[in-house]
């Protein structure tokens, strides 16, 4: 492998590992906040027990999320000094503001966890809200840098020099809101379905209608409702994201859909694999005219095909599959949530069919896979550029060689961290069961559950 | 004052804040490891009580520092990113292990010891690597060619100057953290722990001072330019040493006085912070205008003026928003007896 491929793989591995923790780290505080609010509203202390257990899981995940985030931030300048030189001049604001979001999250997370028994309930809610805002803020801001890479704004290049820098124009680049919105909404979806997964699994493991079963059912319904709402919003926003691609990065949309010839009434290809030689998507289900409609809300919309671009500008064609995986899982999640809510609220059934339960067990891992596919799609789909049509990935990379050894070390550390985090989570929740927490809460009365440590 | 100078002051401010907070953080982790078997003294307990709520905040400062470098000096970020690839990556790997295992050690009680050892040892190696960035920027170990720069690791790790810095980093980490913890245990009313940390500070303090002299001695040989410029501020350096002596007196009072004084660690903490502030000011000023000697200066690496003004505005806004948060945080964990004097559960 040449150094560029290693540099990309190395950063890609860091990001792939980090975003699992980052995404859940945005989604979970929101769930904790919902749990706390449900508790304040219903005075059903089971919700407080939920919030407490999620907080514990969140604290453990932060132990990996924070250092891997630090790695990602620093690796940017270690591996992509050429890129960061441009970003530093033009697009430093989101990084800078992100720091404040980090601080808010870190300060109030400690207060929520370690000072819980010394602050009034309303301050707990305020602290938690600030943690959620901090987490969301850092995700939105860092995604803004990604948005800028696709739709750069706020500067010009003249004779190789960066001129006319307008940092706020760069900050509010065209795709900021839609891209950041997509990441935020999908993080809430993922956080909720990860909770739903565990709740569904526990329901299958416990006797039907036992105390624990009912506890987990409460968690399941709360998370499925939240997850369903956000999955739907993610899809609506995703539609807009695709229209932005049509407008700003047409070759990315063309590669996502395996479209070679520019045409109106363009078909939408679902599934299959793009074949470069025959210029078609093999084994795909084609929906006539649909792509044109999706891209511009009209069948007459002309969608530009890959052949209109020089081949060296083509993104890798496998992104079609990633795009399909992301959209497919997203749709499945909406369906699952709708079905579960329909079953429980309209049919007023107390139990769910086994098949639905098992699908719900897999909803968490599936949503993480969707997130991963989405990110890989978004970043490889921008290739060969780091800043669209302005800076190539090759020009961004470090000139230092021998990255292979470093890459190996990072992989080893990620494997250690992944194993350790799983072990610690299993260890903790095996020794501190829901039953213990419920008994503790019952025995000591409601105020005692105000400690999160 | 030019924008670049203001930016370099802000940056150096971040470096200083992070170094003080990080030494306390890494040091506290190390002490909690050292005293893990002496449960009765409460020394480990005190270290953890300080560490648990603060490590995340401290970690945010290193991100703030890196972001400050590339947002204010993107030109220098290019060179720094290239030459620091290997040391920077090692720092990141250790930092990841350290933070993760620190968190895990509080969750998985049965494995507390091994987890604390891993994070404690990783934590004490980190200051050594972090401070190496300074001698690297002196330029002796960087090989500049037309379009690229490489770091000569062999030359770096065979230089006495590098080892003087490493020795200084480790001894300062132990010194500052034991000093802080002695104050923290005194306000917490943990007298046994206070005696232990006070003794540690008395041992590590003089060692760190000797290391500082060794840095100057080796700098004279290896990077004479910065040595000469530092000596221009000799009065400030002497003042810095005086602060060290004040701190020493504040700690040694019980040994001399006849009434039952316990020493005033709070004064020592303030004096030593001042000591390091003065010394780092002198060093930082002497380092200017170079970021990486002799090719990268604060002017050559400086960002676009529009960007700088926007960033500076966010610094002010951010500080205004965060300040109450920091105050509240301080009250909750450094100033609240309900937290400080909580008995081990």
C-alpha cells in the first residue's frame, strides 16, 4: 500500500471507531434527559432507575469516546497537514466553537454525575440539558467542517494563495444545516435504538409480565417512540441531503445511484452492484423516473451522469452499496417503530410477536451499521477531493512515510479499547442488576436515587 | 501589538493552563496508583476525589490547545503536524489508554488495581513525551529540505537537553500534583493524606528545580540562541526561584515553628504556580518569534487576519459563557465540604 492509502485507512479507522462512541454519546444523553423528564412527570421511579443506568453506560462510553475524539482531532493535523493548513485559515471557527461545546459537556457531565446528591432536581435537569446540548453542539460543529468540504465557501484561491477569507460565510456554507441536521437526527435515532435493542433482548430473557419484563418494556416503548420519530425526521432530512448532492456535488449522486448517462426521467436503482465496464447497475431493482423526481421534485429533472465528468473525478463506484445500506436500514427502522407502536397503542396488545422482538434486538447494531455506511459514503463519495474541486486528498496528506507501523499500533489500541469497554459494561451491569437498583430505589425512597455515582 | 503576538500570547496561555492542569491530572493518577495499597491513609482516595470530576475538563484543554495551534497558526501547523507525527501519535495512544483505563478502574472494582496501574504508568510517561515538543521546536533535531521537514528521532533521543526536559516534566508532574493534593487533603480534613503529600512535595520540589537548572545548562550547549534570550530576563528567573523558596517556607513551617502549625499548602500552591508562570513567560518570550527554529515564525505561520478576528471574538464570547460554568464547577468540587469531606462509601 502506498502512504496515501495508509493515511486514509488510518484516519478512516480512527473515525469508524470514534463515531460509534460519538454517535451514542450524542444520542444517549438525550435518552437520559427523556428518562429524567418522564420521572419528573410520572413520578414513576423506574424511569429514574433507567436514567441512572444509562448514565453509567454513558460514562463508560465517554472513557473511549473522549480519547478517540482527541485522537481524531489531533490526527487531522498529523496526517492531513495540507488540509488543516487551508481549514486553519478559512474554517477554524467550528473547531473553535466546538471546544466550548466540549467544555460545557465536560463541566456539567461531572456535575450531573458527581454532584447529583448535592443539587436540586431542577439543576439536575439543567445540567443534563447542558450535557445534551454540549454533545449535540460538538457533533453539529464538527459535521460543519465536513459540510464545508463538500460545499466550500467564504474564500477564493488566487495564484495558489487563499484570499478574500470570510470565516462566517465559510461557517454558514450551503450544506451546513442539512448535513449537520442529518448527523444530529441520525445520532438521536441510533441512541434510541441502541437502548431499544437492549430492552428487547432483556424482555426476551425474562419471564413475560415479570417485574423486570415490565421495566424493560417501559424502556422499549420510550426508546422506540423516540427512535421512530427521529428515524422519520432523518429520512425527510436525507431526502433534502440528496437534493443538495444533486445541486452541489452531482458526481457524488451519480455514483451513489450508478447513473452514467445524463438524462431526464432518470430511474432509481435499488440494490445491485455498479459495473464500470458495462456502465450499468447489475441485479438492481429499477424504479423508472424516480431518481429525477427525488433529485428535483419533478420527473423532468435532468440528472447528470458520471460520463459528463472526467474519470479521475469519479468517486469509487461501491458507494452505491453504502448508500443503499444506509437508506435501507433507515427505512426498516421507521417500519419497525411504526409496527411496534401500532401493535402496542392501537391494537392494545400487551405482548409483541417474537419475530418483531428479534428485529428490535438487531435494530441497535443495524442503526450503527447505517451510521458507518453513511459516513463512509459521505467521505469516500467526495474523493478524490478533501475540499471539493479545490484541494485533492493527495495534496492534503502528510509527506512523512512509514505510516504502516503507526497504523498497526493504532489498530492494536482500538482493539484493546473495544474489548475493554465491552468487558467493563458487561461486568458492571452483571454485578449491578436492574433488580438491585429497583430494590435500592424502593428501600430508600425516591430522593436516594438522586445519586448517579 | 500585532495580531500574531496577541495570538501567540493566547496560545502560550493555553499551553501554560494545560501544562499545569495536566501535571496535576497525570500526577494525581500516578499517586493514586502508588498509594493504592495504603488504604488507611486515604491518599488514593483523595487523588481519586480530585481526579474523577476533573479529568474530562483537563482533557478538553489539550484539544483546545491543538485547535488553537491550527486555527491561529495554520502555517506552523503544517510543519508541526509533519514533524510531530511519531511523537504525537505515541502521545495519543498513551492518552487513549490512560483515559479509558482511568474510567474503567472506577467501574470494574475487582480489576481496580491492574487498571489503575495501566493508567498510572501511561499517565506518568505522557508528560515526558508532551514536553519533548519543546526541544523539538528548538530546531536542532529537525531536518529541513526544500518542501519538507523530518524529525531526527535518534538525534533527539541521544541529546542531553531532551533528557533534561523529560526529567523536568516528570519531577514537575510529581511536585505540582503532590503539592495540590496536599492542599486538597488539608481542606478535606484528611490529615494522614496531607502528611504524605506534603512529604512528597518536599522531596520532588528540589528535584524539579535541579532539573530546571539542567535544562538551562544543556540549552546553553544545544540551543544557545534561546538560552541567551532567556538570560536577558534574568531578574524574572530569579523571581521565579524566589517563589519556589516561598513555597518551601510555607511547607516547612511546621518543622521550625514551636506552635502546632501544619504548614500553609495553599500559599505554596499559589507561589509555585507563580514560579512556573514566570519561568514559562521567560521561556515563551525567548522562543519568539520562532515557532519552529529557524524556519517557522509566528508571522510566517499566522492565519488570515479575518479568521483571526472571528476566532478572537469567539474566545471572548466563549469565555463569557463558560466562566460561570467554571465557577460553579469549582464550587462543587474544590470548595464544597459535602464533597471534600465525604467518607469513603
